[in-house]
């Protein structure tokens, strides 16, 4: 009976959450546009393009459609006003054909204050054309078209108009600023009816585990519709994938959900919530609620209880609350437990400039991050293996161990999966290292290309494909399909970095007593990293694998005490004999 009540609470909260966008609407006014856009000329131009929806109650989809059309139309107006004209292009091509194009000629062509912008832009993007002879006007026109396109894309749109980054920001900000409905008028009530009911239901179901005897039971995990790649698991995975795609790439459609956590955001950092505040809130709540379940489920194992409390603490304090409080104190947003190369943008120019501009505390944060990556990681991994971070501190690991625990048995233990894992994770690590070298080269030299590769494009590709796509969409959305450590196993560059140290230099290993193994298979079933633990146990071999995160669940579910986590320079817990090899 209680299980049904708790399930009903989760379903009710889930449907309220899904209904929130349909309970809200948007009301755009001229003041809304001017509040969102600081530049008066840009605001006036966009406001004129949106007049047909001003003062009307519209849906989020309609607003985004009109915003897209309005921003594109505004850009066309700005380009028509500031871009190179046909007459200017004709004069430039004539100069190029006569081999008379130089800085003096450009200054003479773009005379006056009103042409200063184009004079400077052409000097920057077209100076490679100076003093070059072109046989025909067609040849000159062709290369001028390339220069014009670069000026339009990299000078006029970002500085005078709306490039894709500014478009994305305006869409989200205007969507949130124009939002009306119960999520704005009664956010705490809707928050309770959605998040609150789900939390109560999840805690209620977790509490029911206390009625069961201690110890781990398979409990039909390969037949339950949520944990065996059946219909419920497909629904959960699909929802997570869609949620992450919208979160990273289309946050303007999430404004009604984000408004729910505005009161909490105001309390912590003094300003309204953004997409990643909502994400951090949901992430932390998931770790806390499912962490309680984890503690109850593994209450017979002290190691599991302590490490679960650890990841709950680090996620709540260091990853969520402390960075927000730092922002309230006018300090840089900083997660002290996030480490390069997992924190792949640590060495990006805007991050380094932000830290340097913040004075002593910013310098401390920068030194802390560098020291942790270059000294702390090798040192701690040498003594304790990857488990000190992956299973005790990391937020990705914390979510996998708590929210992802019901899906751990779905990890592929095949040899082909292991080979793919090795190729995948070390490729990501290499990509992260090369990208970091590139962005640091650009930071110190000012040159945006290395060996013909644009470093800005490189970091954009990494951020979209690895930071958002792999770590977010695939890493969490694929829990119900591939197990709970998809990102940690196949993509995390920090896990790869620590894995190399763990495999060859660390004192950590899982020792085995093969004489006690009864081949029940619990250890392999519950290994989230796809290690066939039973094969090691049967042969009495210690497990020293680069991928092992030292979660200790294999030891917790072993009914015979065959497995033990140790930090020792000694290769064996016991002396092998003729029977145990």
C-alpha cells in the first residue's frame, strides 16, 4: 500500500513538472526588450521587429519563433547599414586590379567618423590583399567576397548586431523576463507540487527498504521494466536525453522551470536563476535523495555509507552552495573540487582573465586548480587509486553512484566493450590535452591558429561534443541503456589521466581470495565499470585495472568475503599456493 502511495506521489509530481510550461505564457513589452538589451540601437531595432506580438499573451514556442525571425531581420538591417556596399566593393576591386590597394588607399576610401568602423575592420581582415596584383575584376571580386563575409560574421554581427551567442542569450533572457503565470506568481507552491512530491515519494520508497533484511539481493533487476532496458527504462532514458538537449542547447524553452528556483537563487547568489542553477539544483537534489536510498540499501557496509555521505557533502557544499555564495560576494564562480581536464575550460582565456582580475582570491583559485591537476591528482592516485576522487568527491561519480545505482548491472562486460572503452576514453584525453595546449598558445601569443587549426573552433567543438553531448546527454541520459558510468568509463579525461597512474604506479588494488569464490557472479553483475570481477576472483588474481573506480560494491555484494580494497605496495593479500594462482 505504502509503495503505491509513494509511486503515486512521484507520478503526480512528475506530471506537474511536465505541465509547468503549459501553465505559463509570455507577455512582451517594449520595456522588456530595453531591459534585456543594453545597447539602445540594438534594442530599438529588435523592438520594431517584434511589434506584432507586443502586449499579446503568447506561448513559448510562438515567442521563440518570432524572436528568431526578429533577430534575423534586425541583423539584415544592420548588415545593410554597415556592411561593404556594392559601390565600395567596385572601387576596391578596381584598386586591386591596378595593384594600388594599400593602407593609404583604404584610408582615402573610408573617410570620416561614420566610416571609422569599416576602415578599421577592412584594415584587419583585408590587409593581406595589399600590394597584390589581380589579373581581372572577377578574381578581385572573389577574394573581396571572402573578406566581406569575414567582416560581416566576425565584426558587424558580434559588435553591432546579433551573433549566435548573443541570439541565444537574448532568447533566454527575454523569455524569462516576459514569463507570466503561476511559476512567477507562486513558485514555491509549484515547486512543492512538482519537486517536493517527487522527493517525498522517492524518500518513501527508499524507506521501505528498511523493512527488508540487510544485504544485497538481485530483486529481479533484469526483469524490472525500469532496470532491464524495457518500457519504463526507455521512458526514463528518453526523458533524460531530451532534458539534457534542451538544457544545453535550447534553454529558452525552460524558462518556466527555471523560474521555479528563482527564490532559492536569490537567497544564495542574490540574482535570478539561470539554466545551470536549475541543473545544479536538480543534480544536488538527485544526489541527496538517491544518496539516502544508497545508504539504506548498503547499510550493512560501512565503506558504502561513508563514501555516499562524502559525495553528498561535496556535491552539496563545494559544487552547489559555495560557488553561488562566492558570486554573491562578488567573487568568481568556482568549484574547488572540479579538476582539469574534467574542468576543460579552466585554461580558457576568459576564465584565466576572470581569476586574475579577481585579485588574491582569484590567483589562489588559479594556483589551486593548477596544483590540484599537476600535483594533487598524481599524489593522491598513487596512494589511494582513482577512488579518492571518482567514488568520494566527483559530482559525476556521485550522480552515477546514487541516481544511477539502479542501472549499474547494465554495464557491458564484453571484451569488445573494453576495447572500445580504451580507444574512446584516451582519445578524449588526447583531445583535451591538445585543445588546452592550443588555447594556452593563443592566450600567450595572441595567435588564434596552431598548425592551421583555429583554437577557438577547437574548444567550441570540444565543449559541444564532449562537454555537453558526451558528458551530459549521453553520460546521464544513457543510464537506463548502458549503465550508470557511461561517461566515467568511456569519456572522462580525468578518469583516463588517473587510470594511467592507477594501472602502473598506484598502491591501490582489489585483492582476491580465489579459494573462497563460489562463482555466484554478484561481483561482475554489479560492477559499473564493466569489469568481469568474477574471472579475477576465480583465479585468485588481484584487480589492478585502469578503469576501476574503487566503489567497493563488488566487495559489498560478495557473500563470501572474497574481495577486499587495499592500498599496499605488496602485490598479494595472501601467499599463493598450488591451488590458488
